[in-house]
């Protein structure tokens, strides 16, 4: 009986602690099952080396909550839709051309501090034949539809 009470108290304390960490942190802990898709603006790609070899990871500014995000390793990518799937199962929708965000850069550096890594954006763009000119035109056309000139 005492063990069951302690187990329940431990779970309650851990739940409160996790809630405090989430509410007081730039890092939001959500599984791919809970949030199966993320939209990244000002995105980049980081090339990371680990014991398993090299992998690519998206990072950028989460379009909805404006926090920096870093993905698990990219498993597949469609350059026409600008959507990629990572090892967690999450889909990342890249918005616009690559960019830079202080928050995303900080998050990436913290998350990948244990690994050797370097910017892999240009290599990724070449590998997947991403047409940045076309992406820029699409972003400009969307901006003009959303904010027409008087």
C-alpha cells in the first residue's frame, strides 16, 4: 500500500515538474503523435555526425508558436511540396526560402552540442534540387494576395 502511494506521488511530482519545465522553457516537449506536423519559417538544415554516420536535420522558427525548433534526422523530402519526414515520424513543412532566426540557431546549438555539426543547407538544396527562385516567387505572390497594394 505504501509503495502504491509513493508511486502515485512520484508520478504526480514528475507531472508537475514536466509542466513547470514546459511552461518556463523555450523547449516544448511534444511527441510526433501529439503534433504530427510542424511548419518552419527561416529554416536551415544542419549536417550532423554521430556514431551512426552523417544525417541532416531541419531547424527553424516554428511558424505557429515562434519558437526555435530542431528536427530528428530527415528520412525523406519532397522538393515540390517542401515537406520532409523525420525519424520521429513528424512531417516538416518548410515555408519560403532558407533564412536565419536567433532563437532557432540557439535551439539548434543547444540541442546538437554533443555532436560534430555544420551548416548543411546548401548541400541539402543541391541534393534535393530545390528551386529557390521559384520559392521566392511563390512567397512574393502570396504576400501580394494577402497585402495588395492600394
